[in-house]
C-alpha cells in the first residue's frame, strides 16, 4: 500500500466536514456560558446555582455526551443535524483530550497547526468515530480489500456480518426488523463526513462504489499496525538497510518498486547507498543480486568506485564487469563471466516468475540454433542454480532443438565426471 504525502493528508484533514463541524461546535460551546469546572452535562439545575441543564458544556472537561436539548440547540444554531452535532461533540472532546493540558483547541489547530498537529487531531477524531464496532468493521473491511467495493456487495457483507436475513437498502427486511440499508447508509455517511471514505461509480454499469480515501488509508494503516497487523507500506523501508529494500522489491510491481527505490535512495548519500547495495548483493540470492545492480543503475556514476571494488568479489564479478562496461568504463569482459551472469540472472528470475515466463525472457533475441549452442554449454558453469535453469529450459522452451540441448546439459550438470573435458573447477567461472 502506498500512502499519500503528509502535507496532502493534512490538507484533506483540515477540510473534512466533521472536523469543521467539531471546530464550530467547540467555539459555539465556548461562547455559551460553560458549566462550572468539573460539571457534567445533564446535571440538575440546582447543582449549578439554578443554571439550566441545557446550558452548553465544555469540551475541554466533559466526556459524557451533552444533554439532548443542548444538542438540539447546537444543531439549530450551527445548521447541523442532531446526528452531526453529536458526532461533532465526540470529536471535539477527543481532540481536546489528545492535545493535553495547554494544547490548542481544534479551531487553532485547523487554522494554523503544523501538518503533524492536524494529523494527530484527525487521528484522535478517527479513533473516537470508530469507537463503534459497526464503523470499525466497515473501515477495516475496506482496508483489507484495498480498492473500491460495489455498494451492493458491501451491503451483502454487512447483512451477513449482522447475522440477519439479507435485503436491499430501503426494504427493511422482515416486518419490524431494523432497516439495515439505512444503518449502512448512516455508517458510510459518518465515515464520509470525517473524510475516511469516498464514493465513486463502477464505469461499466455505473454502479455506486465506496473505498477508503487517501486519508482513510493512512488512518487505518496506523490503527491496524497499532493492533499488531502486518501492513506493509510503500516507502517504509527507506529507514532500513539494503537487504530490506531488496526483499521489498521482490513483493512489488514495477510502479511500487520504483517508489520504494526512490524513497530509499533519497534517504542516503549516493556512495553510502552503493556500498550498502554491494554488501547486500554479495550476501543475497541471485534475484537480489540482479535487483541490487538495477538499483545501482539509478545511482549511476557516483557508484563507480564501489562497483569497481566489487570486481574482487567472486559472486559479483560478472555483474560488476557488465555494469561498468554499460556505464562507459573501459573493461574487458571474459566470455565465461557473461555465461555465468546469464545463469545467475536466470536463477534470479526463477525465484519470482514462472518457468514459462523465464524461458520466454531469457534468450528472446537469438536464433534457435544460437540458443541451442549457448544452452548446450551451460552445464560447465559452476553455479548452484544451473541445474534448475537447465531443467526449466528443457521442459518449457518451445523450440525442440533448444529443449533437447537443455535436457542433455542438465544431465551433464547433475552427473559430472572427472574425465569430461572442459569442465572448470568449482568457482572458476565466478573468479
């Protein structure tokens, strides 16, 4: 999952309708004569020197809900529904509590607070809003789906979770039963007012969909991580070492992988990043070696010294030689290094891709007779992945001659004999 930049998230939080309603209600309550310190809403008039119970409570002190007649007054004065006024009160209290003694009120935070202050206030509002198991379940379900959900599918899931007979919004199911469609609509309306979800349409048929917003993704990611969920986020490995980056790239598509790489490189000096990548490549798998040198391409010439030093490391020699040649360095590449690199790249591809896809990508631009000649000699390469690669070629190559050459080479690789000519000693090709 990729999270939006914090300045973008804070901008969304500042204009969330329910955050603004909580700000307005907080100010309205302060303009009305607040109850004495320690007073709780709904207390008797006599307990407050004859003041009416409907007098505005103080969000800085009161945690219980205000009296119903006070809610009605606030809703009328602020052009809110009673539901919105109640939800706004809950948020105003939660933000006051999260700010601590001496903290700014919500109006000051939204108007001039830093991005971190705004997001902290919104996160407190989210926790208060999701205090309902119903809302928390909907938001968590949308997070796990990771994309827009059709409204009818969400309704079916909602009714199944409620353990009631399924119906459709508005029909109320059996007589006397709660209107689950109305319940779901109210829940989504509350989440939308806080900026947690956004509505859209399914283009093919115009059906209504719902998904977490960028702000909702951020908030639910924080919430679920705090509950012990494993929720990887694109760019989170920027604070980790090169091994963590290479492991993350194996799980990413091209777009997310590029975002991971750029975030990781932005957090380091180029020479330090190159040194980390070289060490990770020397201790990693074939796929990680290939990924490390692909990231070194993003660094470019500032990595030259580190890549030159990698020529002395057996597992990296072939990668380093080709990388240097591709970056304009005058270096002679031994044909055995090219062959070893071919096997290493193929073994790396087999870590993540299907054998059919690896075979299609490994030797795509050569005539079949040239492919067969190369494959026939791969058994001589001292590499732990050579047998697996030859087996994949023998089973999946579309050209019979190449597949036959791979089958024979795989047999030789599995059963080397001392008298076979041309077989290099273990590790010779890598050296």
